[in-house]
């Protein structure tokens, strides 16, 4: 792959960056200040045939337009909302992602966030560390997760893996899905509001598209209600964040476990003081085992592209 010029749009997993550095010519977009990036792309455009991005920065229309020699976008993510797929299709640029290898980790985190939120694990940890346990010896009660009705938005690979895990906790499962409606015994709702009204824990696990933008809006949040918990391991823009913040501050929603945010890494600071909210920095797939597997898929796809072999995980 020595002849392959690869643009990294964002700092990557260290193993991936090291391996790419050994095998390709690397161009690091993020090392340039934002106002110099256009100039950097123009200066190196003739050499850049591949883009590797992730959930923070992918390949937008501006980047693709600046790269006439671009042949492939290999994303270090399963979600491709940061890649301009229409533009790639129009230009005949190939696109790959990293499905399957991260399914278990993201599903584990969804259940972890639900339990951490309902059992107030973050507040309990603070209670111990602050010495309050020794001083007072009491602690307030939390809510049970086992057996609670779980509603899942999106029953693709990750949604199904979450359902399987929740079933093991004795939770009845229902779901809403626009595309995948697998053969399952789970109850299907054709409206997200009805799903929210009939579950205790609502988990967002669908892809971000124009149709799923703000799929969790005020009406859905109110249907979930003061005993309901929202978990988002999808994308921040799935949820109308100002509505979510108001509902949590006003006690109209029981709690939230959030891995993703509308304008990440910006997180609404009003949430910082709430005990019934757990906030993590988009780490669904961030275990070293899974990051290595994702990196190997990116490397394998680039290798397949340059050697004219079938791509491992093609999207386009
Ligand atoms: C992805 O890879 O798209 C996910 O956001 C991982 O959490």
C-alpha cells in the first residue's frame, strides 16, 4: 500500500495510525488550524486517494470536493452520518465501515448506562469517595432494572444485541423500526410515542438519517414520563437535546444515560449536577479489543482496495 496517500481527518486509534504510517503515506488534516485546512488539502490533493475518518470527523462534501483523486473512504465507525454518501455515490467513491465487531460493546454499554442510571451508581460511587457513607451511614433507594419494560428504537444488529441482553434481565422487549423488522417475538410499535408510553426504559439504537433526526422529541419524552429512563447510544441528534434537558430539570423524565450528544464534545452543563443522569464521552466501541478489530477492518479494506480484491465491509 506504499503508494496509497491516506488523509486522516481526526486523530485515530494509535494502533491504526501506527499501522497506516508503516504502510501508506499519511496526511493529517487535524494537525492544521481550521483556516489552513483548505490550503493543506489543495496542496496534497494529487496524492490523497483514501480518507480515514471516524464518528467525530468523517468525509464531508467540502473535503470530498477538494480531493479529485479520492477513491475510497474507509470509516473507523459503523455509523456513516459524517460521510457524505450521496457525494461518494455521485463520484463513484467506495465507502467502507466497521460493522459487527463493535456490536457487543455498544450493546453492553447500553445496558450498563440503563443500570448505572437507574441504580444511581455514579452518585453511589461519589457517596463512598466523599466519606459520606462513614459520616451518615444511610443511602437513598434506587430503581430496579430487572423485569422493566425495555423499548428499543432501531432493531438492527446493535438493537437486537441490546434486546438479547435485556431479555436475560427478564425485561419484556418492544421496538420501533423504520427499516429492519426481523422475525422476533418482540412487540412492534408503529409509533415511537406509543413505544415510549408502553416502556420504562427507552433505548435509541438506530442510524442517524434525516428521518431519525429528533426522533425523540418533546412528545416522546412526555410519553416516557417521570418514571421513564432514556438511553442514547445512537447519535446525539436523535434526541431534541434542549427538550431533554428541560424534562430532566423539571422532573418530567425519570433519568437519562447518554453516550452521545447533539454537539459533542459539548455537553449541556445543566446536566452535570443531576444524580439521575449518567454521561459518557461517545465510548460505545472504545474497548481495546474492539478498536483493534475496527482498525484491522479499516486496514483490510484499504489493502483489498489497492490489490483489487473484494472489500471486507463495503457500503458503497
Ligand atoms: C460507531 O462506530 O458508529 C459508533 O458510534 C460506536 O459507538
